[in-house]
């Protein structure tokens, strides 16, 4: 690559703008480390998943990456990867590389979101152009202000369109998948993007009237945790959605320096946060807070389950496994006929294995259900648990306890390693090792230690032994630092998988990976129904994993007499005070000077956040924005200018909460 000055870092290659222009002329671009496919010229990029260690060499397992496919339709019967669109495809690829190497995008998986928005914009514009007999978009510089404007407006839904589809939906029992959407699109003369918006609003509306479905499980009641759908408000585009779309399209403008046919307008400058082009937007909504009595009921039942049944369940499964082996001998089943006699073997083993007295309270009546899980009556299930259903309850119990006592994000819980329970190297007390995003390499996670109660530590060790036993029962032997606490072996079918027919078992890397988010949610929904969580107006609260995190923040701060904000921010792994304020919903009085300055710089450099500050801080931010538009440069520049102002005036940064939600930053003299 000639005389390019390339500085290799652990994540990528840092290039100056001049270097990028040289690269554009040479047509040769470096391949980032997060890209697991062979070449940037490939029409499918394999992007490393957050939280999964990247092997040093191929082959890479499918679970370790996400696929970004460029085989997307940009017009009727026309793909981005068609020869006539090669320059458009090339400009998009090098834009993503530029955004990665310049650190404008720190999480590579976000490129899928950015790409989908760009393709959605192009397709929406091309459908409108085709209706008007205008040439379709084949280069980025063909995307006009009007195209972007109409695209952002398409996120709203017309009330007449909504009512029209809703009437026909009632005739099909509100099953949106059975509708002829091509016919509806033609009848209403709307674009594909407008159909997607319409489907999304209908789904949200109908979700208030239908029971939860998660991985082949249907909840017993309607979900009380879902927000009410107000047609007068919720048909509008969401403010956060429009803001995010503008931000993603702005990144395309940011990378224009490397594009052959440059995207030629700044969505941020033209549309701000969307209010300038849309009459009204649906304001942001916080994650609903679990009512205290619901949360305490879940935690109490989870504690009871792991304390009373955890170790007994592990011993019982081991007895059943031994009984299966014995049944094969007793019934004289030949190796060639073992697999086809699986049900006979299990029924015989279950009937001839004494259940521990402690487990009788669970009312386990079978090894596995003969019918699909989602077809069983909920009340019947409570009195007729299968062993594999009991395992699912064990999974939910452990998840609820860890979520409640660690305030961890779903990803951090999902990527807990089997050996996550450790004695603290600092004080010898009990720790859990969580994995959170690295600040420098956001597609990887780093280990952090957080304290947990000794009881939760003990229950966690027992649970990890149980999971390991299930794997060993199948013949899968792994190092505990290579597999996950909530491993795939815990899924409803895998936990009772039958393998006695195999004398030489081939190791499957499938079991090296954690349960899916849908499987975890199924376990939580099943647990709430089984434990008969209290009803709220004849609905049941089926908590999303993230709701435990928010509850922890509110309870922690209030129980610490309003003095625990700094500890809470550290415990939750927040990068700034703003996040902690959002979760804990409190008015801080601590003088977090450095954190306040970091928050000002970040909000000030944001494309879609409004900074609340005094005149001095506002002037600093405006001066910085006038000198550069590059976000990566803007944030450190604001920090530098704040420091210069402090040195010049002797003042310090302070902050307070206003209007119950926003943080107001201001300068004042020390000691005030």
C-alpha cells in the first residue's frame, strides 16, 4: 500500500484523512480484525459477535459471528449486488471501513443496523421514483433531501390505513402473518417501508390483546408489563426511532470523504431531531418498573426453588441417567434398537427410579411431556411437571437471582462463564465475574468483579455443577472457562437428549454457546405462571430481563439513604452519571466533577441529544461545534476547552437535576 503510515492497534488501523484518500486511489483497503470472512470484497461480511472470543484462525463457528449480507433488494427485482449497482455497493463497504477505523462506530455489529437503514431509505425512494417514472438511485449522490425527508415521514402511520387493516385482522383472529401484505400494499398505494411501519404499529396494538409467546410457550395471562397502546399517540413515529435514523444516516455523510459518489447532505443539520419535519412525535418511554410486590414474589420463589430443589434435582437427574442405562440391559435392547425405543426406556427408567422426598413438592410426573409445551394447560402443568420443565424453572430461578443481585445487563448475564463465581482477589469475599463491553474494543467484552451475597454464590456454584453434569451426561467435556453458565444444554429438549445409542460421541461445539434470549424469556414467563405471580387487573407481569436491572438501581439508591450514587454507578458499569440518574430516578447532590465534564463532552458532541447547561458551558460547546463536525474529534475538544476555562477562571463544574429528568450543568466557584 505504498507509503501509507499505518498504525496497528489491537482493534483496527488508525488512518489519517490523507491516508484514506490514498487508499481510495489505490483501491486497496485493510481488513479489520472483527471481520471473520476472507475479504472486504465478499458480498457477505461475518462480523464478530459481542462477548464471544474470536478464534485465532479459521474455521470460525457460526455462533461466533453475525452475517451482514449485501444481497438486499433496492428496487423491484433488483439487488444491491447486481453489476449495475457495483459502485453503490463499493461506496457503502468503504464507508463502513472508514467509520470503523476512524472510531466513529465502535461496535461493528452496528453496521448491520446502519446498512439496513440505508437500504430501507434507497428502496423507499426507488419505489416512489418508479411510480413517477423517474430513474432509480444507483449512487449515493443521487439520494436527495426530498428522498431522506419522505423516508423519515414513512415511520408514521396513517389512521385510515391502520383502521382498514385492523378491521380485516379481526376476521383472521388478529393473525398478522396470514394477511396478504402485497395486496394490502397495492390497495393502500404505500411503500414497503410504510408497510413495515404499519405492521409494527399493529403488532404493538394487538400485543395488548394477545398472550405472550416465547420459544413455543404461550403465557397464561395477558402481559401487565406491556405499555398501553394509545392510537391517538402511538401511531406517530417514535422520537427515539427518528433520532436514531437521523444519526445512522448522518454517519453516511460523515464518511463522504472516502466515497466515490458522495452522499451530499447532512441529515442532522437538515432535520435536527425530526421535529422540524414531523408535526408531532411519540416521546421516549422508559422501561416499566416492576411493582415491588411482584419483584419480591419472584425473588422469594426463586430463592426457595434453588435452596430446596437445586442439589436434589442434580442428584435425581443422575439417578435417572443410571436407570436408563440399566433399563437397556433389563429389557435386553440391542444397540441398533436403542434410539427407536427411547420413549420406552425413559418411561421404564422414570417408573423405576425413586424420587427424592424433597422433590415431591414439585409434582413431577414424567421425564418429558408427550405433547408440545405450548399446548399444555397451565393449571395442569403446575400439577404435572416433567423433569425437563423443572430444569427450566431452575434456569429461571437462577437468572432472576443473578439479575436481581448483580443488576447486570442481559448480555452480561447471557455471557457468564461457567467459572464466574470466584473469591475476590482483594478481600477474599464472594464475587461474580461479569463481562461488560470494553471501552476500546466494543465488540469484545472484559471481565469485571462484582460482589454478591454468599448464599447466591453457593447457589451459583451448585447450578454450575448441575449444568456441567448435564453436559457430561451427553459426553461433552469442556473447560469451565470455555463454556457458559446458561449453556444450550439447558434448553427444554437438550436437557433430556438421549445418547445411549452412541458409544463414541462426537463433540458438538453447539453446546459451547449460551441459551438464546428467547429461551431465557420463555423460562421467565413459565416461572411467573408456575409460581402464580400476583395478578394486576387480571393480567400477569412477565418481566423483561432488563427490568430487574432498573429495579436494582431504584432500590439500591433509596435503601442507601440517597448516598449510594457513586457506588451504584460503579456497580452497574455505567460510563457516566447520566445513565445512573436515568436508572435510579434521583436528584444527585454528589460533586462528581470529572464525571460531569465527561457527560458534558459526550452530550455536547451527540448528534441527537440536547445539552442543558448555563451560558458559559453552552458557549464552549457551540465554539467546539463550529470548529469541527467530526464526533470523534468533538468530544475530546469539548473536554479540553472545559479544562482551559477552569484554569482561566478557577471555577468548577457542578450539576443538578431539573424537571424531574434532565441534568443541568453549570460553572461555579469552589466551595459553593
